[in-house]
C-alpha cells in the first residue's frame, strides 16, 4: 500500500485554492471536472480527493471568489457547476504572484547562483 502513495504530492490548502481558481479560469466546471483537469494538467502527479476538494470549493464560495449553480449534465444528472467571479480573478492574480515569489525563493535555495554560494 505504501508504494501507491510514494509519488503522491500532498497539496497545502493555499496551493489547492490556487489550482482550483486556475482551473476555473479555463472555464466553468463541476467538481469531478476540476479534479480531472488538475490531474491531467499535472501529468497525473496531482490528485485531489473529494475530502479535500469540496471543503476548498465551499471555502472559495464563501470568499466570493467562485460562484456555483445547479445544472443538468449531458447524462441527465444534476451537478453543481462552479465558475470564477471577478473577485476570484483578482485573487488568482494575487495568488499566482505569491506562488511565483515563493517558487523563485525556493529555487534560489535549491539552485544557488555560483556567485552566491557560501
């Protein structure tokens, strides 16, 4: 059982929020579609389970960064479809900027420039 989870990357709450917002930037989606998009775009490295996804969606909805509506899917099932709001688009820009700063800072530690080595 351990090998199944060996390559799995655990997502921090803020990172999951960023990924959900980015996924919805590409278009409205239901919960399962969001998880599939994250999985596909990450080359199968990131998998979001429903126990993490739905609390994150509810939290983002409370923040007014996403909005939801019930719709009927192609196979006649009622599904909750989420979309990014104007406030969510602003938040996404802010989160992306913070993520880029964090990524650069970590890269600076992992791959120090030749002139900066101690």
